[in-house]
């Protein structure tokens, strides 16, 4: 039988250092009134024993774990991944650590499991990026005493929330095409189950209606393969379409590939605008005109809001959450025959 190795505990550290377990606790939790030489002796004992303080237990003593949890669905997509990167950078600047937990955005059971896992860590706050459905009541039930912030997600009344202005971005993209002279413009939307897809549809429709033009929305998802399939099947001549607003850059990438195969010139025959400004966007052929979300500013405001250094009014008034239109070579005036 293999003997189970006992993990060192606070009493083992105290015995080796020749101090009380209360003194070890004060050292672990940065308590006052500890002599430097005593602290050094305790830290040496911890190192020799391989003792690692339990984060959740430490949080109970200090009321601060210095950890912010993030529960995230579908981080394989550029939007959530960009948010996570910005949030992690900002938490470190605030002397906190971000702990992320990936969940299945279509499964409430997966969400429950993820929240319960994060609960064990004694978090100071949690950030929720699950744009598929409203998890606010679930978060409140499982983590009732932990401040929660929802990003691009449905949130309950009174909950902290922040979003990129998807409506403004999509409207700006559509207005860019209208300004070039396009009248028959299609919007290929993201999945209806995502909270940020619907305002992109509305932004497009708002710009079209304001210009006296008829909206035309094709429902899709976020995948390159879907953009490619639509691009192979789309009859541009039948609808006199000269421009497309794609809900994200991956859809736009698929469209461009399909149109190249069909010898449909972009932008000479059809202009395309994406959304996200993925790293590959400037290197496509043609380079993609797109919307660039300000993930850095989103991260600053989100972390400041959850830690109390930024007020909700500052978030609401912050215009830099509007995506920036980056004009490249995939948009131009419509062909003279249209």
C-alpha cells in the first residue's frame, strides 16, 4: 500500500520556525507588529516545507483574496478573447489576479458548475462574459456576497454592467457605405442567441431607414465557414446588392474567399465591412475595412467599476466604448452600372 504523503500545515510551519501558529497567520496575511527577523524565519520555514497558504482561507481572514474571477463562454471567438486579455492586464495593474473559468454558453448546468468552482476560491469579485443568456439570478444565488459585473451580457436590475456600443458601431459601418453611394446593402448577422448580435442588426437597420433605404438581413453565426457558404450562394445581381455589413470579421473573411473563387471583385463589384479588427484584417486581400472595439478602455472601466474606483455614470458617459471605423481597401464606391 502506498502511504499518502501529508501536506504541511500552519502548525508544521510554526513548529519549524519556533513561533506560534498565530504568528504564522499574521505573516501569511501581512499583519502588523511582526518583527522582520520573525517574518524571515517563518517565510524560510514555509519554503523548506513547501507550504502554500490556502487562498480561500486567507480571504476569510483578510476579507481580500486579491482575486477577480471571470466566467466566460466561447472564448475561442475574438470578442470574448479580446475582453479577457484586456481584463487580465487591468487586474494586474490594480494589484489583483484574474482567474478565468470557461463554460459552455448554451448550458446552464455548465454555468452552475463554473460558478461553484470559482466560489471555492474566495473571490473579491466576479466578471461575467456569457452573451447567450441572462445568468444574473444564478450568479446572485451561488455567489450572493460577491460583487458581480456583466460584460456584453444580460444582467438583472441593479446589477453592474458594461458593454461595447455594438449599435453605434454597426450604424457607423452602414453609414460609411451609404456615404460611398451604396443603396442595396445586406447585413449578415451574428447568432440571435448572442446579446451583442441584436444591437448590430438594429444599428444597421437604423442607418438604412434613416437614409430611406430598405434593410435586408441574413441570419447567420460568427463562423468563417458560414460566411464562405453564404458568399458561394448569394445572388448579388438579383438583389442589386453592392455592399455587405458582416457582423464580424470572420464572416467577412469567408465572404471574400467565396467571392474570389466566383471572380466577384471586392470592392469593385461589392464592398464589405467587418467588425472586430482581428489581427489578420490588414493582411487580407483586399485589406478589410472593419470596426475596432476599444477592449483596453473596456478593461479599464470594467475593473474600475467592479473595484469601486469608477462610477456607473463614468461608464455611461464614456464615448470611447464606441468602436472605431478603420477604413481599408475592401470598401469603395459602387460600380457605375448600379
